[in-house]
């Protein structure tokens, strides 16, 4: 389990195809603190650390992960948001994030507003619209954010300077794609309502 509070931005130093999977080598200040077998969030995707070095670690993204996220679009030199799993003694400063990306979304617009940035994303499928609510939580590329406005087709978030400067949002462009994980509580409530919420006669 994660919180959506990014610890640092790593860099993809190398990537290699292994059948339908991709092995990523990522350099970051976190590398010396990592252990093999550890879960680590990469742009919102939970992956298992397989190898470590003094300033790098390696993970493998399987085909299913590549199809459901933007990891397959990454190249050498790309920045990537990193977060270690929440310890039981840790502070839950964002919201509960599983690292299970639900979909990808396109950035529709970026509007700078005197020191902050309002970013609007499209909702790719109608079924996801009920999971986005004003003042609710959403995880975008591994970053816990609050929805400031939404419609059935799009939603907006506001990025403060610290988040902008310490995550990959500083490189996001209009038309770019991001990983989205909706609030897990909302997903369970939606599923429950669909299955058991029929009106009684």
C-alpha cells in the first residue's frame, strides 16, 4: 500500500525487451535504500524490485501492465515518480493507493494560475465517471491529488509549486498520457451499488 506522496523522481537509464515484458533500469537516490523483493511505485504502478546497485534498481513490467499503463511509452532518459510502500509506522499524508492502475488519461489542458497549475484530463470511458467526485482523491502518475472540478467527460486538479517541482508534472504537456488510479473506496462502493443496489419492489 502507498500514499501517493512521491519520494523522488528517478531516471530510466536503460530498458530491454524480454519477450512481451520490459526490464527497466532506473537510477535514483532511493537505490541504496532498496532491497530485492520490495514493492516500489513507478508513476503509480506497483512493481517488484529484482536487482539493485549503488545508484540503480531494476524492475520488470509484464505485458498486462504495459497495456494498462504508460510504462510502454517510456524511453531511456524519461523521468519517473518513485515511492516506497507505506510502513505501518508511517504517516498517511495522501490517500490509500494500491499501485493498481485503472486506466490511462490524456491531458487536455494546462493552465498556469499565478504560481499553481490547473490541469484537466479526459475521462476515457463512461464507466469511470462515477469514480471522480469533487474534492475526492485520485492518483495520477503516482501522485495523490484532489479533484477540484469534474464532468462526465473530464476532471481537473490543481498542482502546487512543490508538487510541480518534485514530480514529473513539470514535464507534462497537453496531449500527454498519464496513469490513473481511482480511489479504492469509490471502486468498492460502485461495485456494491451495481450488484446490490437494485430498487426493491
